C-alpha cells in the first residue's frame, strides 16, 4: 500500500519536473529566436504571429509603414483595448503612431489605446518582452 503511493508520487513528480524543464527550454529557445530577428524590419510582426496568448488578436502585417526607413506600426486588439506597437526609434515613428491613434479613436471613441515602443530607445520594450507587455495591459473591456 505505502510503497505504491510513494511510487505514484515519484512518477507524478518526475513528470512534473520534465514538463517544467520543457517550459524553461522553450522560453530560452524563444528568446534566442527573438534575439536573432531583433532589429530587422518585421520582427514585431513575427512576435505577434507567434504569440502564445490567445487574448490578443494582431496581424503580422503592419497597419502603417514608412517605406524609406522601414519603421512600422502594428495593431493588436484585446480585452485591454487597442494596442499600437511601434517598431523603430520613437522619434521617427511618432507621427505614424499619432495618425493611427487618431484613426482608431475616431472609429472606437471609448476604447483605451495603449502604445508600446519597440526599438533602440532607452525606454523601449525589448522584443522578447512584447508579449509580456501586452499581457500586462489593464483589462478594461468585457
């Protein structure tokens, strides 16, 4: 009786440890992949496409692009409202972001609009933390 219980708990512990190890390895592989594409045009789109969290809907195609500098603005929609994610230096993406903010505010006047900047700036969100920044957005819509 007692030996069987210990064997079952040992088996459950082994499986739980294996699943935890897989989760850690998966996170590290994901972070390595993001570091490979960091700084390339379309990197934010790749992050949005591979997003694990099903609460946000976003396209890997940007809603606004500057063809000369390849800076882009992406849009994600979820329970936290609308999130505009800029890719590139904030000084260059500011005008595109403001244009998109106006367009969204005109169509959805009572929905909160959050901006996440991904780029070389000091206050920018690193590429591997975009999903976390989306998840931390306050859930205001029901």
